[in-house]
C-alpha cells in the first residue's frame, strides 16, 4: 500500500476552507497542483481533474462520504478492487482555526505494479496544502 499525506494549520473558519475545496471553478486560482477540474464537487458526482503530476491525463474521480464542512473523499479504481486510489480531505477545528489534512492511499492486488508508474505526489500535495492555506 502506498500513501501520501499532508497537514497544515490554517487560521480560517472551516466553512471558508470548505468553500474553496468544493468550488471546482476556483481551483486554478489558488491551487498550483491542479490545472483544471470539470464537474461539481458534491456527493455522488464524478469530477474530471487534470494535475501537474500528469498534465496529459484526466483523472475521473468519484466524490463520496461528504460531511460538510468536515470531510470528503475522492476515489477511483478498477473493477473487483484490483486497484483503488482514495483521497480523503479532513478539516478539524484547532486553536481557533482548522487543521487541514489530505491523504491518498493506493490499494488492491495490482497496486504494487501500478504505483511504480505513479510519480511521487509529495510536491503536489505540498502545493495543494500551501495554496489552500494562502
């Protein structure tokens, strides 16, 4: 299993951060790791994301487990659980602001083979969190 994660303390209300996380149209304005998002970031929808990690590929992600303004999940995978990528966003009240955390976990029988071709996501995660904090 391969995992990437990032955490930032942000001096802003959870609702302000949530508004940014769920407004696909503004991602390119604050998030240097995302080139484009198509669709609505609401539970049950499927969004299309283009990232700096692989600008030639559009990732089709399911939005689920939305608990506004606390958490949500974006995921995609192969049939029969052969491979699955799950990104979890969490907003936790802390010191008058919010602790933002984002984690992506790759799992499944084919994960060891597929993750070899996935670029290191560390810088992309740092850019995402820093952009959200700014």
